C-alpha cells in the first residue's frame, strides 16, 4: 500500500508540473507604435501608443515590414535633445525581431527576443545591437 501511495504521488507531481504552452508570437501583434521604453539589464518593456508623440522616443512597426524609429538626431544626449525619424525595416523569425534602421552616425541592427505581449505592453530581451558608424 505504501509503495502504491508513493507511485501515485510521483505520477501526480510529474503531470502537475507540465510547462504551459506559450502561443507563438504573430507579427501582426507587433504592428503599432511602441514608446516609453523601460530598461532593466538586457530587458526592454515598451507601451503601445495609439497616437505618436513627436516629443519622445518611439518605434513604429508597420505591416509591410518597414518602421520608423524616432530618436536622437545627433550624438549628444544632453537636454535639450532634438529627435528625428529614422526609417528602416523589421522582420520576425520565430520570436526574434531583427531591426535595421539608420541613426545619426550610420546604420544600426538590433536583435531582440520577444518575451511577451499583453495589456498593450511588449517585453523583449536584447540579444544583439550593432551600430555601424559611417564617415560622412
């Protein structure tokens, strides 16, 4: 009887600890304007905006794979900061977003892993960010 009780406990614990099935990230859920990034180590959490604010950072992902990143127009980050729009492209492969976009000094490439999207928030883990400086 004792052996049967142990077997039942082991079986119950194995089946009660199954991993939740996480639905795949759909590109359509990423489309929109993301702003107000909050940074914690390699994590970035964005909020979704319905109207773009021209006075703050934003990343607008479009259905056609293009994007607009509103960010510093120059190298200096000391206020007052001038912002401008940089055009680029984005794609989603599995849960990895790859972004190619200009910046004041050349071209940037980001690779972010999407952790979750819910309640108009998006959290990504920064996997890689490269800034290719181009002399003008």
